[in-house]
C-alpha cells in the first residue's frame, strides 16, 4: 500500500486542476498584457483566479498578486513593506518559529540595518503575546507571524495579534504566512486585520511554482523585482498563466466543501493520534491538542530512535512522512521549531511529522498504525539507548 | 558572495547502504563481550555501542547497537563485518576510506557517521589493549 502523509511539504496535483491547466499550455497560451483575443483570454483567466482566491480570504480580487510561490510572496511582503516604510521605523517583529522563507529574509534585513525582534513561543508553540505588546515601539513598522506552524501544527492567535496592532497609535503593517493554514483553517483578512498574506498552490493540490500575496489596498510597498510590467505593477514579468489557472481551480476545489474536508482531516488526525498513543510507548506529542491544532498535522517524537531511520523504514513500507531529525537535512542541526518549544535535541532527532490531505483515507491510517509500531519497536531493539538509562 | 552549488550526492545513499539499512548485520547486544565501547552523543543525533569478543588477540565476533540514521546503521554493519576474524592491531588500522569504499561511497554529509563507527571500533580496541596491559589478556568468558 502507498500512503502519502507529507502533504505539508507538497501535494499531488488534483486531476481537475491538471485538466483545467492543460489548455493554457498549448491552445490558450497568450500573454495577458495584449489586447488580441488570445491575450485577453489569458488575462480573463488570471482575473478569474484572483476572484476565486480573494473570496476564500474575504479580500477583493485586485488585492491578489500572483508570485512564484510562498517563498517569493514572503520575501516580497516583508522586504517590500520594510523598504517602503523605512522612514516611519526600522523595527520588525517576527517569531522564532517562522519558516526559513521568513527568517532568512529577516536576517538579510538585519544586515541592511533593520532591527528585528524574534518572539518566543511556549512549549506548544504559541507566540508570546505579552512580549509582543512589550516590544512594540514607535519604530515598529511590520509584524510578520505565521498562521499555522508548518512543523507542529499550532494555530496562532492571528486575530489577537491583529487586534493588538490595531490598538496602537500608529499604523503597524501585519504580514501573515498562511501557507500551512490555507484551506485548512478559516482566514478572514478583515477580521484578522491582516495587510499582507502569503499562500501557496502546491500545498492545496495545485501546481508547484505558483503562490499569491494578498496585499491590502493602500499598503505602501516597494517592488523587489524589476522588469516589464504585465498585469501587476508591483510584480513584473510574464504571468505563469497555466499555474495561476491551476491555483484558482485548486482553491475552488478545496473551498467547495471546506467544512467537510476539514472534518474529514480532523477525523483522520484524531484517529492517527489515538492509535499512536495507544500502540507506542515513550512518545512525545509536539504542538497542542484539540481545536488549536491544524486538522492536517500530527507530530510525535519516538524516544531512543532517530528520525531518519524511521522515515526510511516507513518509506520501505510505502509510507511517506517528514522528520525533524538533523540527519535528514543539510545542516545537521535539529529543527529550529522543536528547539524553540524546548524539545531536547536527543528527542528532536526522533520527531516524525505526518501531514494529511482531504484525499487520505481511514484505511491508510489503519495501515500506518500497523506498520509504524513495528518500525519503532525494531529500531528500539537495536538502539543503545534504553528507557532505564534516562 | 561566491556561488556555492549543493550537490545532490551530498545526501544520496548507495544501494549497498540501503541494503545494509534494510537488513543490518551483527546488530544487537552481545552477551559476555571481551570489550565494549560507546561513542557519540544522542544530543547530536547519533550514538553507537560496539561489542567485541577477542581470543588470542583475534576478533572472533563483533556486534553493535545504533541510535542513528541509515548511514550509521550501515557503517556499523560494515565495520563489524570487516573486523571479524582480524587481529586487533589490524582492526585498529582499518581506515574510514576502506569502510566508505566497501559501502559504495558515503554521501558527503554522512561521512561523520562512518567516522563514528570507526571511532567506536578504535575505542573498543584500545580498551582491549589497556585491559591487557593492566591484567594480562582479558579472558573471554565462556
């Protein structure tokens, strides 16, 4: 049996999405800037995708700018807003558990003279809001926080952060990386007081290489790429029309029956968690339980075994998962998120992340619950670490 | 900033490594070993324990336990396999390169795993020599 439980990393392209995209490679291939019908057909399709996506987050179609993915959306939002508002203040506040596509950009800004503060999180990954209140100053120009943590599934109090920022005497722009929450947790840019929001197509059964930045009308931002202006004045270059069409279709599919999809993932998530806790000893859950956890995320450390070995044994059994183990990365350091929530390195090395999609089935979870305990048991048999040694 | 390209081979495992990971050799605890040694630290993500049975300076059996990745388990298998039947001074001379070559080459980022197995072996051999100096050849309990 093949079971794909790494949907937080990337997803398969849904059949309907691929079908919607295909004509845009060969027949409807026009450049959206030109007035001839081929061009207008392409421009219409981009507008249609803007409309679909805007509706899913309570924005206006014109506020949706397509990018090459979540990484570019984050970079554009953070640097663009930071540069445009430099005179007002050079302080940026973000968190310790952001995706590298936010952290690396913030580090670059630090080198350029901006002051960046990184908020602490508690043992379940919730951002310290008191610290945020204390750190806000008249120099604060931008706050960037993720909606759902991609590793441990914590749903952050975005609405509360939005409220805190709204209460200030001067405007502080609010960027939210919603790549891990889009189509899984409701987003409302008005209610949450969000000025910029990044999403990505390939996390919701759309194609790779396309994302979007919601940018509230009137937000001062500087472009970070330069060139020929097509549909978006701030984002030059020829639009990736087939991918944008696919993104729109993927959003349409994910939000048609949003509640049903979420409920399905929740059922599978809770079944997997209950099964793991019943069948495997010496495990540690990372992230919260219940309704503050993403319906798509399950993350446990299995003590005394190393994550990459678990990952590869599951792979030999047809199951794809991710690990927080250092050994599976190029850096050989344990995950910064697990470190930030206070997980000891020797435990972090055994972290396994399972991420669900609406296409996973209950039978697949049964199969994982049959294979996983066996894999952990076998690896523990050959481990020099034993419970009594701790 | 100079351009740095990341090679895929930094992380890619050879068929030999995958095979030894799937079916490791000489893995498990040894009863009554002549010497045992532990190297590595679980905090850093890998740790190995090795057991040797030695008779008249010749390694008659070798086993290991591993808390580590596939490369760690595969190198443990390979090292224990290579030293069985060798004299302790020969085993001590075994190089990381020899181990890596036998495994069809290790991905660059995983070289430290081979180093760990190599270190554990040397530590076990040194422990054997130390015991021998202190109180005659350590007897393998029967």
